[in-house]
C-alpha cells in the first residue's frame, strides 16, 4: 500500500510538471509552461518559491520551492500541515527532533503544523519540491 501511494504521488507530480497545461485559476483556465514559473525570493539565500496555481492569498494555492545546493532554511514552523514531494535533487528535511530525512527524487515527507523543523539541499543540483499545504503557506521562527 505504501509503495502504491508513493508511486501514485510521484506520478501525479510528474504529470503536473511535465505537461504544458497544469494550472487552473478560479476565474478561468490558463496554460503555464513549467519553464515560465515565476520564482520569487524566499528571504533565505539560495531559495525561491514558485506559485503553481491559486494565489498568494489563497489557502488552496500549491507551490514549488527551489533550493540551491548547500542552501538551507533555518528552524521554523508553519500554521498548517504540508506534504512535500521531491521532484529533483536531494532535499534533506530535518524533523522536530533533529532527525534528518533524505527525501530523494520521487519521495515525500509530511510536516505537521506547529512543529519546529528545517530544510536544506545536499548534492550538486537544485532541489525542487512540490509543497501542498493544508491551508495557507506561512512560516514563523523561534524567538
């Protein structure tokens, strides 16, 4: 069952990124080539976010995060749970107890709301991760 779920998630993510038509807005359908994703700086050097569909204000928006090799998000948490699917590179998700999970291409990780965690990209190529938040994307940091 776990293998089937993993393959289903990977196949879904691949279809999203490899087709020319994969975005839908609430007013109309639009076509976005994955080469034309508008990347925006995240505030962390070497990391950007790209909105796939929805809007920045939308709780149902879906995002890509691109992390350069060696770049890292410091310890932080989110208001909402998320699933992250690694589409490229070796994303290292560091869980709330400091346990490191190498999330390689085609693998995924779950992050519960409110738990402190961190992320980085190991290896020689950019990490690209599809983030599916259960609500609006945000982040807060320890004081």
